[in-house]
């Protein structure tokens, strides 16, 4: 009986360890394991040349000038291999970033492990492999990289690729928060504010939002503003709400800039001030907010706070349409006759 217990315990430990072991394999960089081609990102076993593109092992392409090199410094421009790889890994073009991301992940870099995990999660530029995604995220998190735990939280929270499990999601947000992540604090705050998964507790929500806000997180400043504006768990306090909206706007929240623009243009909660309103709309538009772009188009079309200017109006509507507002495309088309 005793024996059996031990066996079960041993087996369960092994089962727990297995994903970690295969993860270690993924991250291993010893010559006996696969190595990553720096040109195409293929994993090849043994030494020699890449099984996919034929490039010799360790050849890298300089991000500064495009020259291919074997030595640590680019022979043409002198750029260091490590700097070039870092730059490549951060490229917004996933196909371009992929070889560097996979290579750096193999060296155990947590940010690269997290990026590689996201490729496995979305199935681009690698084939989708959720088991691999989980392993890489977990490894990055264990190495202290909070965004990996946020990504795992989001996976469970959204429930698109796996069954939704908000409790599991919350656990991962807590792990991120334990690493000091503002985003982690913010997500925990939303759980307490919404009260759909756990019991609603506004003071706890505000506590988490404050922790994130202290780290300069714009979303949390917005959430605090909203709590004060709505009087969640307290009396409405519009002055403090406005203070937090401005803090969020200054921390770079386009939503806060847009909302402040709206408040000053409407003049319900604050004295109407179209100059202030339009200047907040401009800030929001600069940050890519489509609603503010549309509002600026409307202001120029109707002469609200500015002189009427159909050409400017059309230009703002066009920007808003390019930012994804279908109503702006309609307004733009309508204005074309006037502008001609
Ligand atoms: Zn290759
Ligand atoms: Zn170069």
C-alpha cells in the first residue's frame, strides 16, 4: 500500500515535470540539440547548413545594412550581432522578427520566449501549437517576465482558443501583479469592480487601480476617473474624476484625451470650452483615436469652435475613415461635392 502511494506520487511529479522538460529542450542551445537558422528561423539538428534554406549555421544578416556575417561585428557597418538581433526581434513584421525571436528564445531570453509563445498561440509565422505556446509562456513567466502571465491570463479570460476559465485567468493576473506588473493590478481591479467572477468590492478595485496608477498606467488612471465619476462605492466626485482623466490623458491614454474633448465640447459636466475641447480632440487624434478624428471633421464641417472649413473637415473625415470609422467614410463622400 505504502509502495503504491509512493509510486503515484512519483508518477504525478513526473507528469508535472514533463512540460518543463520539453520546454527546457525548446530552450536548449547545446550543439547536440536543434539550432536555429538566423536567416529563416528553421530548427535544424546536427551541424552544417540549415535544412530549409541552406544557410550555414550562425550566419546572420545585419539589420543596419543587410550584409550577411559570421563574426560578431558586421563587416560592412560594424554593427554588433547582438544589437542587430535585438532590433530584428522587435520588428513589427513577424516574418522578419521570427528567426531572431526563435534564436533568442533558444538562449532562454524571457521576452523572446514570450514572443515565440504568441507565434505558437496565433499560428503565425509558425503552425499553431497551443501546448508549445503554454510551455514557452510559463517559462518566460517563471523567469520573471510578467507580460507572459498577462498573455496566459488573456488566453483563459477570452476563451477563444481554449475553454474560458476566469478563475485561472485571475490566477495568472495575480502572478503578473506579484511581479509588479501594472497590467496585472489593473486586471485584478476590473475583477473586483465588475463583480461577475468574484464578489464585487469597489474599495479593493480602487486599491488595485491605485497600485497600477502609481506605476503610471493610463488604463488604471482611466478606471479611477470612472469610479469617481460614477460614484462607485462612494459619493460621486467630479472634480477628482476630472483630475484623473487629465492624469490618464497626460500618461498617453487616447481614450482619456477623447473623453476630455467630448466633456469640454458638450459642457454638461464641465463649463463648455470649445478651445480646450478641440485641443484634447487633437491630442487624441495624434494618438490615433478615430472618434476624435471624426469629431474634428464634424467641428470643421459645422464650424463648432472653429471657422467652417470643408477641406479640413474632409481631411479629418478621411483620417478617421483610415482609422476604421465607416461613418467617417460616408461623411467624407458627402463632403466631396462641397469641397470640389
Ligand atoms: Zn534557414
Ligand atoms: Zn551592417
